[in-house]
């Protein structure tokens, strides 16, 4: 149920950003006030709005059944999807449906907390740098804000999570992360074999899956969805991302000839996408594809990505096995924390982050 909010009136944009970003109300708070029109600071330039896009594709990204995952055909389908589309959905992946349902419910529970509770996790107040509640993506750097609130949870240890993550969602998120480990390993095993990397030793394990971050994303009902975005065009900086979405829809990925392909909700599925770190380590063989989320005028939407990443202290570059046949490296070595910081400090800008690593 929507919370009864005391009437708030805004004189200008700074009142709105104060309410949304500093007071912990988020865009969810704005949405629940029943605004009749979208505040100016959320109006995106025409070229960033979905309605300005003529190029909608009727293609779809592959849906891969993982129940026979040791069948070479499944491995082939995974590698082909990662090369051609950078995005696919998996079904019968082994993560219990109940675990997925529980984490979606926990996401709603977190965002249902009063603003004073969520505010405790804003960057300035959070008990840890690893737990962060926020709105939009990089408000200080953005010309127009995005219609999304989030809780971002960087996993350090079970003990740290137990002590510092919000009580309403920590068990469900930890369970989701734990139960998805097997499928992450299967995917990485298959993708790496295809790059002639036959063994994932300790160094490679750190590079591929040394750190994890889970975000709980909340996209509340928007008064003028056609004028703004949920998340602007970006590619993830992860190795792989596992994305759980609810049944609302609204995620679009880049297809051929600059078109946009909708990723339809498929019950029980998990969306998988390649991130920049894997594009770099595979020397461009696997593609980290640009994607975005529209705002919605009639439904609240949630999604829960787990970003599987190198460790911040890792240096990433194309794997020697990929270059062994004489292929020229197209990316240089970069310190992963420098790469991520570069991503977070600018507004979403499509695939531009990876320029940092281009030779
Ligand atoms: C460099 C990090 C991110 C933070 O380092 P720090 O030393 O603790 O520094 P800060 O906490 O001061 O953060 C640096 C800047 O990044 C921003 N930031 C710090 N985490 C965050 C945060 N989760 N959210 C959005 N700003 C942040 C933060 O606001 C800050 O900006 P500023 O205050 O303007 O200097 C460090 O944790 C690190 O190296 N992590 C590696 C693992 C990692 O997090 N990988 C990212 C996977 S996430 C991914 O692929 C996609 C994420 C994504 C997310 C949202 C989208 O809309 C779209 C995509
Ligand atoms: O909400 C979604 O479907 C996508 C979210 C996303 O792209 C992200 O958090 O990086
Ligand atoms: Fe993303």
C-alpha cells in the first residue's frame, strides 16, 4: 500500500533533488505523491527517449534451456549467444524458483521501508561503503536524472553482510547469490573453454569472479514515461551479469543496425549478459552489449542484477590463451577499480567506458 505522505511542495529543481536524493524519498517518493507531470530535471534529450527511436527490432535474444548443460549443444548455444548477442536468457538453470521469488519480494520489502530507514543507507550515512541506497545513476554528473532508485550491495563476506546489510532483504539476497554460484561457474567454464582456457586456476578465478555486487532496482510508476528513462544506455562493467526481472518488462538491448530488442519477461528465467571486463579479457570475442530500461506509466517494476566482477585490485587485459595464435590485443591492461570508478563518475554514455582500455 502507498504510504500516506505529508503534502510537500516544490519551488524549484533543488527542492526536488533534496527530497529525492538527500531525504531518502527516491523517485518512489515522488511517484507516490501523485505528481501530474514529470519534473524538468528528469526530462531526457529526445535522442535518449524510447519514443524517439524508430528502430525497434522484432528479433529476440536466445532462450537457452540449461537442464542438459553438459550437452555440447548447450555449450555451443551459450558461446554463440555471448559472441553474437551478448545477452541471453536461461531456463531450468537450477536456481530454485522460490529463491528468485523470495528475493523479488524482499526487494519490494526494502523499498516499502519509510524514507527515514532507507536514508540510513545513503552514501553520507551508510555504515559501510559497500551498502548504498541511491537514486538515478550518477546524479552529480548527469544533465538529466533517471527514474530509478536502487540499493547496491557489494559482497565482502557473510559476516559483513549479516552485520550491515538491511535486515529486510539480506537473507534473501545472500541465498540468491549463493544458489546462483553453480550456474555462474558452469557458464564461465563453457565460455572460457571456447577461448582455449581449459582450467580456471586461482588467478583466473579472481579475474572472472573475484567480487560480486547485487543491486535491487526499483522503477516506480512515472507520470510522463515517454519523456524520461529508467536506466539510460550503458553496458555493464562486470564479467557477467545475472539479471532477475519481474513480469512487467521494459529492458531493451542493442540489436543489429542500431535497433533495440525487447527482453520479454520469461517466468523462472534469468537474463545473462556479458560485461566490459569479459569483453576485454576475451579481446572482443564476447560482446558487452548496450542496454537500457524504459520508464513505465502504469506499473512499478523491479529488477535484481548480480554483477560478477574481477576484484578491484586485479589488472585486467586480454587472456594470453586468446592471443596465443598471434591475434593482436585490442585492449591494454587496466586496474579494475580504476575502470569501475571511471564508469561510476560519469553519466551513462553507452559503450564509452571501454574506450579507457582501448589500445
Ligand atoms: C571503485 C569502487 C566502485 C568504489 O570504490 P571506493 O574507493 O569505495 O570509492 P567510492 O565509494 O567513493 O566510489 C567512487 C565513485 O563511484 C560511485 N559509486 C560507487 N558505488 C556505486 C554504486 N553502486 N552505484 C553508483 N555509483 C557508485 C560513488 O558515488 C563515487 O562517486 P563520487 O562520490 O562522485 O566520487 C569499488 O567498489 C570497486 O572497484 N568495485 C569493483 C566491483 C564493482 O563494483 N564492479 C561494478 C559492477 S557494477 C556493474 O557492472 C554495473 C552497474 C550498474 C549500476 C547502475 C546502473 O544504472 C547500471 C549499471
Ligand atoms: O532493470 C533491468 O532490467 C536492467 C538493469 C541494468 O541494466 C543494470 O542494473 O545494470
Ligand atoms: Fe545493466
